[in-house]
C-alpha cells in the first residue's frame, strides 16, 4: 500500500497501516513533506502520484490530500487497477463523485470514503439500533460539531476545499443521518462568514424527517473540538458525545429516562482517563477499524471472495453516500442565508 498526502491525517494513516497485519506500506507521495515521513517510516518517497503507481505494484492507496486533488488522483489509481480509501470530502461535488463511481463500475475498482464515524464502535451500535427500529418514531434530532480554526491554508480557499464548515463538518455526520433516515429532506440553512472570508466559519442546517426536525450546528470558532449526536424517539434515545466517546445511551420507559447499567459502568471506566486520552483513544480506534476494513476488503478482492460493487453491511460507507451527502451540502449552499462576522480584534469587537 501507499499513502498520498503526508500531512497530519496522511501521517496518521501511514502509522495505522504499519500496525495492520498482512499489510506493507511501501511508499508515500507528497509535494513537500513526503521525504521526511518516508525517512521516518523507511519507505520510498515520491512527488508525483503517476510515477508512484507506475513504479510500485500497489493493491491499495490512501488519499489524504486536499479535496481539489481527489478526482485526478482517483482517476489515475482506477486506471492502474488500484483500490482507494479516500479522506472526506470525496472530491469537490456530487458530479465529480458520480464520475468516479462510473469509472469504478467500468473498471472494477473499490473506492471507500473515509467517513470515520461509520467505524466508531458506539456510532455503529447506534446505527444498528436505529435501523432495527429501536428508536421508534423520531421525535427530534440535534448534532453539534465544533473545533478551532483549521491550521492548513487550503481550508480557506473555496477552490481547494469546496467550502467551509458545511463541507468539513457536514461530511462527517450527513452520511450517517442520510443512511439512518433516507427520506430526510432539507429545510433551510444559515451560514456565517468572517469579514472578507470566502468560506463559512459557522453554519446551521435544519433537516426534516416525517415532519420532525433534525438541527445540525457546525463551527470553527471554538477553543477545543467537541461533537454531540442526539436522536430522540418514542422507543429510545441516543446521545453520543465526541463521536461516541462517552458511550452514553438511555431509554424512555413510561415517560422516565433510565440509564442502561452496563453502559453506565463503561462510562465510569472511561472517565478514569483524561478527556484528551479518551478522545485520542477513540479517534485511534476509529481509524484502525477503518483501515482494517479496507485492507480486509483488499485481501478478499485478491482471492475473488467479494466484488467492488457490494458493501459488507449497512454500516459501510460507499460512493453513493458521498453523492447524496454532496447533494445535501450543495442544496444547503444554494439556499443559505448569509451573515457576516467581523474578524476578532478589529474595530467594533
């Protein structure tokens, strides 16, 4: 396997691959940072993807570059019969993802979107529970995902990123919501911009499912990363903090809220670690699960035990998830009501 893009997430994927049994990382590619990572990992460094796929006999490729580069990289990989795990957001819009999906169908390639929530243990349990009907009729839903401002400059150039918080944060949670509630519909959206910014730093999206409201709030203006997914139903309710970090779930019984004792015990154990340790542990587990799934699929493809067009379960992200996610984001941008925020430190703040 090889990794394209040697920034923070690319370095993380490289380390995860090294700990996967039966998998060998042979090379990395990056315009600037590839040599340093390659020396640390003792693999070959390239600056050009096309050269790398020609020189190396690759089964799989991890794409961890800015979104505007995805289409060209994926086309190159597919043309050389290489399967890919690609970081979110996949490409720069629904039309580009549809183009990739058509190429996969034609060439028999596997492209797995890097929607890490699908590989979080608690979120997987939540998805199974909701899809099994445990939630009952949905009463309401709320999602909050926030973080400090990204450090990489490409996030703020819409030509490179495709958008701001709607793309960055929405690409995490929209695929999950759309899988759980396929008939979900868009209601409206508000976006907030820093003065002279081309991408939004905050956004609020309201979605509807059977006339019930699901509100999503995304922000880059918080001092620390925080996430919370809440789904309230007549049968049960799910609340997952920091991508399931707290393992908290409760059921409504005759109008009363009762915590499940087993999960309460797990919650108590998890708080024996610091918040940072728990967050990093959960993040590492998600990426390890994601890479394990991808490499297992590659092994199955090599011996003909599965085909590229099938998903092993309802919890596995596909390019169809990417297409419908981008369509929702595109609709949100098309109908967004814009607000401007004066940059901190300027007159009036």
